[in-house]
C-alpha cells in the first residue's frame, strides 16, 4: 500500500498528554505539515513491528520513548520462514511502522525522521540544514556499524563450507574503522553533535549496544573511553534502559 501521511500521532507522557496539533503549531512546524495536521480525521494508533535484538528497531523504540509517543509493539522476526513481513515491507526487513489504515513506513532512518517531524516535542533532529546533515551523517556511520556487524554475524552463522572468513574479516574491519571514527569525531564533547542529545547519540548508543550484545570479543570500551562515557550516560535514560537488546 502506498504511504499516505497520517495526520497526527498520540503523544502521551507519564504525567501529561500533549495535544500534537497545539504542540506542532507552538513549535512552528512547516506550513504544509500544519495543514496536514489541521485536516485531522482523528488520532493514529501506531504499530511498530520488529524484534528486541535489532539495533534499528531499538533506535526507533528509543525515539518513540523520548518523544512519548504511544504505540503497539508487534514482535515479528524476519528470520521466521513464512513470516508476513514482505507484505508490509517489500524488502522483508524490520523495523516497520504501520498506521491505522494499513499503510507502512520503513526503514529506521525514514521512520525516525517522520516521527521527529510529526511530533516536534523533544526534537532529536535539528531543523537547520547544516546541523541536520551532521546528525544524519552520524546516524549513517552508526547504522553502518550495525550493517557491517550484522553482516559478519550472519556470515559466521552459515554452515561450514559456505562461510566466508574473508567476508567476515572485511565486515569486522569496517566495524573497527567506523568505531574509531566515531571516537575521533566525538573527541572531548559530551554529545555527538551540539549541546544536547540528538538522533546522532541515539544511533551511536544503539550501535555500541549492539556490539556489546553480539560481539563479546570486540573490546571497544577500554579502547575508546569517550564512547564508553557516552554509552554510560545514555544507559541512564529510561528509553535506553528499557530497550537493552535481549534474545
Ligand atoms: N537500513 C535498515 C536495516 C534494517 C535491517 O537490516 N534489519 C534487519 C534486522 S536487524 C532485517 O530485518 N534483516 C532481515 C533481512 O535482511 O532479510 C534500517 O535502518 O531499517
């Protein structure tokens, strides 16, 4: 089904419920988005489809939590034969965000971009182009760590005779250089970009969490104390603590 933009999402925090239309107007969202919010037919109940092990799903769950957006989480693994994911995402990958009318959004970068635009409370992606691109660059780097690491993991699970050790080494090499680059780019700064937490930190936190979860032999903490400091700070947030990867 083609994506038809929903008009509003339900934003509920533990203490207050924020009306998304009022909030959007107060935060000065773009005029066309205002119009779409104003033509509201009602509030959307979002479904997120994914697993508790996927770092991309975790990134979306953290953004949903940080923005206090209510949703139903449907656990579905792409590795289960006969799963229905390809009817929701032709690529058969998670995460998938599904709206009341059945329309879907993928992948994680598109979903978080969408969520940050329709629920402008607790902005995670800066609105100025220069800052926005830097945050998206961080996200690409961190997601790239997950891409390379998961490729190495899956290759390592192939049967003897089918497994390529050179492919695993290639992907592990990408992980190593990308983590070193993240550390160099973070330097002495508290956050990856700017003076507060952004999607850059969320994506980096998910990538580092995925390495700790799946690759006990990749000892990134002592090698990169600045990344360890960032990961420890993020781990104190309920959005991170509640989404620690698990089987
Ligand atoms: N770039 C995608 C990557 C999503 C992805 O690779 N998800 C994995 C799970 S961690 C998946 O669904 N793999 C199934 C497959 O490749 O068939 C995103 O950010 O959403």
